[in-house]
């Protein structure tokens, strides 16, 4: 089924959906994803990293010291994938694009999550602010 669809945007849009999750809005699988499969792209305007570091937005994805993606646009489905300390997906940078890929098989209905990294965690999620499944179950959060 997915093979027939060549364009990523088209296949992403029909294979994932945005709806309520524990942490506000989240990204959920509509189709099954095999381990390693492309799930969604984190897209955005390319801005200089030094300038990005002065911006007060959570929707930044630093590619390197020079370029950061400003993913705050709502058509960036990747921005809805929440952080989890034990995620089912991971971000990889390939040819200047950020791909979110399945770390293991993801079933329809599963929330798609990835690890935002230590810097983001320290700034926004430390001290009990992480609302991922794992932290929600533990008395003492990550
Ligand atoms: Zn957590």
C-alpha cells in the first residue's frame, strides 16, 4: 500500500495523525511501521544556528553549528512527535533533512516519540516535567 505512494509528504500525512496525548498534542501511527521505516520528516525554515540560539521557541532542530531548522510551522508534522525517555522512534539527519524513523515496529494507534536529546531535556523537561509513559509511571522522574 505505502509502496504505491512515492512522495514522503503524501505518505506521511496518511500514515500518521495528530491528536491529544498526555503531553498536549501528539503524533500517532495510523498504519504499521516496521523497524527502521521512515515515519515523518521534521521540516522547517533553515536559519543560522547562532540566531536560533537566541530564539525562545521549542520547535528548533539544530542540524549543525551553522544551520538550524525552525519547525514551528503547523504543516511540520514532525513537530507533533513528543519526547519520550524510552522512545519508539529516533531522529536522523540525512542530506540536511531530519527523518524520524521507527526504532522498533510501531502499531496503528501507538504514539510516535523520540528522544529530544540532553540539551532539550535539561531546558524543558528535567525536574519532573517529562510526561512520557516511563516518567509518568515512576515516582521519581528521569
Ligand atoms: Zn520521560
